[in-house]
C-alpha cells in the first residue's frame, strides 16, 4: 500500500494505491473522492468522509508550508 499527500499554494495531492494501481484519489477540482477501478472488479471502497479528511489535510499542509516559508526568511 502506498500513499501520496502533498500541497503547494495552488494545488494538492492525496492518493492511495496498491501494487501500482490507484485505489482512491482526491479530485480537488471537482470536490470529490474518486475510486478509479472498473466496476466489474471487487475493489476496496473508502469510507464516507475520506474526501473531507483529504481537504482538511490540505488546509493543514498549506498552513505548515506558510509557516515554514516564514521561518526560513
């Protein structure tokens, strides 16, 4: 299992994958979580609130980024 999370001033990323296959990712443009596996396979479903958690993590990430930039000046 692999997880990617990161942010910038204008963008962010939250992704879960397994064996190189995307299992879930946050689509911050369309404001929803996406499970990209085809419907004909039995796949892992993520609990309700996973997208909202990703949004909260992005806000924390951006705040931390802002604080780190300020500290480096």
